C-alpha cells in the first residue's frame, strides 16, 4: 500500500520528479568523470635456497650435497619472506622509493593473504603497484621487486651468513602492465546517484507535505471565520437529498481549488 502511494505521489508531482531524476543522472556522471582512474601492476616473487642448501661445509673432502632449490622449501623461507614483507611496507622503505604519504602512486607487498604475519602461503611475495598511469604502476612494482632482493641481501649480510648460503629471490611473475581499476569511479558514481535519488524523493515528499499543510490551513481559516461556505460559493441551504456542507466538503472544495 505504501509503495503504490509513493508511486502515485511521484507521478502526481512529475514536474519535480523528472528534473530531480535528470539531476541525479548528471550528478552520478559528474562523480564518475571527476574521480580519476587508477592502474595496478602485480608481480610475484619467491625465495629459494642455494644449490648447496643452507649450510657451508668446512671440510673440502666432504662437501655438502647439491640440492635442487625447488625441492628444498621449508618454513624458514616463509618466515624470511614475512620479514622482507614487513620491511618493505615500512615508511622508510616507501621513502627510499620516492613514495610519500598522500601520493597518487602507492604499492602494497603481501604474502597473498590479508595478514602478512600468516605463513601458510609459503615463501611467496606478492607486489602490487598502483598509480595514475599504466607505466607508473609497472615502474613502482618493478622497483619494489628490486628492493626486495636488496633487503634480503642486507639482512643476510648483517647476520654474517656465508655468501654460499644466501637465500635468492626468483621472479615468478614479472610486474604486469598496468590495468585500470574502475572500482573507485563506479563506487563514487553509485554513491552520488544514491544520495541524489534520496534527495529527489525527499524533495517530492517535502513539496507534497507543504501543499497538503497549506490546503488544510486555508480550509481551517475559512471555517474559523464562518465565511468558508460563502467564500467557496456554497450556500447553507441545500436541495433535498444533496450532500450537507461540512468540514469534509469544505476541505474537498479547497483542495480542488
């Protein structure tokens, strides 16, 4: 019942509904055009152990066996990847890459989950670069990938790990060409359209309430001074069987006028 009553009000006040609808479309289009489109580039790195493993033999007569790096994954590599991820996401690392707070060019380094501290994903490092242009997004992703190898080497050097045991960074997926992210403009347009639609509905109902209030106040004033029936052209005398003049009849006549 309320739904059809709302539709009836919208149709009756079409001279307000139509301009409000056009304004809603214009506002949504303006929001979509104002919000800039961002581009994202994604790269994937993996940490691997050296061929001789994570130990160095001190006896030349009994060297360490040669191990395939792709068959030597363990939890220590996942932990090392988490350490690198944590350092890459620090403000100091961002500053070294020329990324400042509030800049349109940003990056994010994760292990594939929303919580970098989780180690279930293994020794993978996912790099996401976001920028106003495709080339800028790919450039920042490439620079972060290079910085990941530098951070890993610095950490191992500080721990005096033998060079032959250093963990290596392998590029699984090179930073891709930047692809547009249309989510932000679409969300802005949807939000602007929803707000404008609500404002249009409020305007229609506000106008309807104002007109109803004015009709009732006019009818009440005419009835109060005793001249309502005369002002409306209705006499107190009526023919047999005619409808009596009362408040309902007066309100009806005022509404029609």
